[in-house]
């Protein structure tokens, strides 16, 4: 015989399970980051291993455990993250849930040493998605490193088209860093997914030498 107390227990269990489903991070939507040169989010993950959670979290925020989660609507530059929210990909669809990566100043982030000319960019996929393309941008000469990143800050330097199939693991994309860039610049890497409305956004803080 089902008592009133038993019915209440069943309803409580169903409610708790439903809440878990609603508030569990959607891991299916979090699947890649630029590993070389080291992207801002991945640097946070590495510093978490080196410095510990408390110190790394104070610098980078929640990305230290989710560098693969910087995902938002595709269509950049016409659509996608708002100006000032590009580096965090609008908080990564809630997977990251903060905007610490959008903090911007000349000395705020660890720089990756690169040279002008050919640059190899490699994505690390924690799970692969069918892909439309990857596209790459770099800050223009005269950009202000002490202001939030905006579309106007960037110009396109490369696009790698894909046929909608899964990407090739460990594939290297070659982009050209313009010969007139030097010092601190930001590279924006965007990975457009074919079978979802989203893309992954990673920024790389670079110190460029000739």
C-alpha cells in the first residue's frame, strides 16, 4: 500500500533528479582550446597545476578547470560575443560563468613569444565536433591594450575551411603574422561548429618579435 509519506518521498526524489539535470554543466558543449601557442584560458589551466587553485583562480577565474568551455554563438565578427566579452566567450554559455578573462591591460596576462611570418596553431580537442571552419584574427597596429577587446581591435589574418566532418586530431593550422607587428598583440582563434549554432573562442596573448 502506497502511503502519503511514500508518495512524498517519490516526488522528492524526482524533483532532486530534475534539479541535478538542470544544473549539471553541459559537458557535451565543452570540447576544445588552443594549446599552442598557449591560449589565455589554457594558461590558466597550466597555472592551476603550478600555483594551486586559490592563486590561479584569483587570476583567471573558473576557466582554470574548463579551458575547453569558451563557447558562444558563431558568426563572428557580425555575431558572436559582445565587445568586451570576446575573451570569455560571454562566460562560455555558463560553463565558465564569469568574465575574468575579459580583464584587459598591457601587463595583465602571460605573453607567448612568437615571431612574424608563419605561425603554427594547434587545437586540443577534449571531444570533437563536426566543423565548418576555423578563422583567425590579430589586433591591429595602434590598438589599445588597456581597453576591452572589441571587433574594431582585430583584423582577419587566416581562414581554414572544413567540410562539416570531424576535425583531424593534432592538425596544425599555419597563419601568417604580419611583418609590421611587434610587441604585445592578441590573436583570436575561432572554431565554428557545423552541427550546433556555436563556436569556440580563444585568445592568445603574444609578444611578437621580427
